[in-house]
């Protein structure tokens, strides 16, 4: 038997860089993590230092291997997952970035997005890339770099510069500058990639004046992508898996079949519904995205995001000082029979899908003389379930419009917030579907490990990965239908009070 029995998963996130070692049974053995410095050059602007990202990535890989006592010759492969959309431009000759990374949260390209909309490009962009026109995606960030870094456009036209999202930049660095490639799931977040024909869209490149010479090759999410030079870890290690963080989490949750879905509850919440080989267009402002491409076959998903999930609990803790820790919210919510008619709409930074209302602001409604802080804590948790309901309802409506049956299956959940069992039960109640919490909660890193392990044969098949996925606890819906309907109706009425645009 080969000595190469472990996979090293790199999870380069917005606020930290992590590495987790998994064994051949998909069990996590050791991990290491470093926080990432956030750079705020001006209001609405967020940057990262790519050299910092690289140094931390190397450091956490070495630390995880050292902690587990596993050497490079025991690694079957490296799998890579990353914060998505964040944009880096670097010199091919030196590998040096010409500017800090522009992070997905950065809003500096809002005026360019408005121009694209005014030119009527929102429809073709939606049709070809599956995305809504927004500064969030990489396209306008890359255009900004080419416009604002002195000499960048001319250098790009001469073929001297390389563009990539964080996966692509790390792959370049991990292969000693030999491979310039991104995977299909990350390419799908650039707003430059035609997700149906699997190619960069020439018309969009032209409109944004992006020279094709800067673009990476687009490859499968699972396959031999390159190898590290011995100088990095002491021996070459193949890099064999790559996917954006939410797509990797979907893979790590073994959501392989059409209709399978997962929802991740961290600061915000991201729900992905796998639609199989069909790219389902959204009429409800969800995103159509590539979940992964394996063996040349593309699996698509519908994606919806909520801006404030765990962030609402942070606010209740730090802003309102109603609880001492996020974990305390569980006992407080469980101590009450209901929220006493209180609703909290956490539109602190506007509302995400399916409303997309950047101008809405948060509100607490339904206060009475008997309202206490505990009611507000409970309403804060309930808002997470109710926002998820809105997302899943939009998904069902999109499926229906595409002539597909609604996704009535289980919801697999992960992220820091699902440690809260009261919340998981409330999700099952409001969604009226079972909610599964997995045994391995690090689903993002797990997904990257699975994609890599699959490519090198350590994990033989999707079926084997699905069989290894284990549930830690199942939550079955148990709420009386009339109470459920009343809660949803009251939530929608509260939403109507805060939305800046009229009801759809
Ligand atoms: P991120 O990856 O976005 O930083 P995590 O997945 O680490 O987020 O989750 C942290 C978030 O989860 C925080 O916003 C925190 O408020 C929330 N959280 C953590 N534990 C609990 C809990 N027991 N109940 C409710 N919310 C929680």
C-alpha cells in the first residue's frame, strides 16, 4: 500500500488562512490557522496583502504537517479552497503582485457596475455568467486594477501580467510559477466566464478592456493541477483539487445529487442547491453558478446569500449587550415559549438574496410593555431561520419555473452558528424539512480534501465520499402548521416595513 495516505486541505478564507490534514477515512487529524490582516484604504474598500496570504498559507501547511508528524512523502495530494472573487494581478516574470488583492467585499467599482447596467448588459451578463451585475465579482475589480495601476494595461497587453482569484494565485505560487490556472467553480465567480460554454466571454472582456493574455486556463476542480517544488515542503506534493469555499463546502457535505442542498451559517449565510447538469436560471435574484467540474462534467447550483446570520448574534452580544457570548443565545431562546411577537430584521448592511435591497436598514418590531432583551435574542435567532426560508422559497420558485420539482429534501448545515441546537431545530420547524448537522463540521476544507483525494485515487468515488459523510444530529420539523404560517406571515410583514423597494 502506498505511503501516501493523507490529504492536506488549504482553506484560504477572508479572515484567516487554515490548513487541515485529513486521513484516508476523511477524518481531520491536525490543523493550523493564522488570522489575516484586513486593509481598509478608504470607505467601502477592502484589501488583503497577497504576500501575507502566501506566507500564512505556507506557514499553516508546515505547522499542520508538523503537528500531525506527517512528512511530504506521506501526502497523497493538496486540495485548495478559497475566499471567492477576491482579485489579484501579478507580474509573470517575478511573481510580484502589482497591487494589493481587492477583496470581494470591496465596493469601489460600483460606478462601473452602474455603467454596465445602464448599457443594458445586466441581461446578457445574467444569461452567460449566471450572476447579477455587482462589484462583488472579480470582473470590475480587474478592470479597476488595469485602469489604476500605472502601466498595468500596457504590460497586460504585452502578456507580462497574470490575473487570478486567490485559488489561482496560490496554485501559481505552490507550483513555483509553473501553472497559471483556475478551476471552473472559481472562474464562475469572475463575471467574465460563460458558464454554459465553459469559456471566457469575449464580449465582456472587450467591454471591460481586459486583454485575454492576463487570463488563467480554466481546469476541472479535481485532477492533477501541478506539483509543489521540493523547496516548499521538502519533497514534491501533487495539487489535485480546487474549488471556491461555498462550492467546496457543498462537496464536503456530499450534496452530489440534484435537489441536495447545504447552508453555511457563519457571519453571513450561504445556501447552495445542486441542480445537476442543468444550469437553472433565477427569476428571483439568486445566482446560477458552477458547483464543480469533475471529469469534464459540470454540476450546477443555485446560490443565495444572507448578509447577517452570525453577525446578528454578534450585534446582540456586542451592540445590545443582551448576552455575554454567542453560545448563550441558545439557552436564552430556549427559556421562552416564543418571541412575544417581536421580530428583528437584521438589514444592518441592507438585505441580500432574494431581496437585494442595499438601502434597507435593520429594525426591531412588535415591542410591547412585556418585551425583554430575551425576546430580542430569540427574535435574532429566528431571523436566521426566516431568512433561510425566504432563500429556499425563491429556489423552489426558480425550480418550478424551470419545470423541475421542488427540492423537498434534507438541508445539511454547517458553520460556527450551527453549534446552536435550538437554531437547528428552529430551522427544521420553519423550513418544514429535516436539518442534518454533520459529524465533520469543517466541510469547506473537507470538500477540498475530497476533490484532491478523488483525483489521486485515495477516495475511490463520489459514492465512497457520500458513504463516509456522517450525520452528528438530525433535527425533524415539529412545529404546528398554523403557528408556522403565522410566524412566516408576521416576518414578511416586518420585512415590508424595512424594505426600501415595494413588495414583489
Ligand atoms: P466566519 O467563518 O464567517 O468567521 P464562523 O463559521 O466561524 O464564521 O461562525 C462564527 C459566527 O457564528 C459568529 O458570527 C457568531 O456570532 C456565530 N455563533 C457562534 N456560535 C454560536 C452559537 N452557539 N449560537 C449562535 N451563533 C453563534
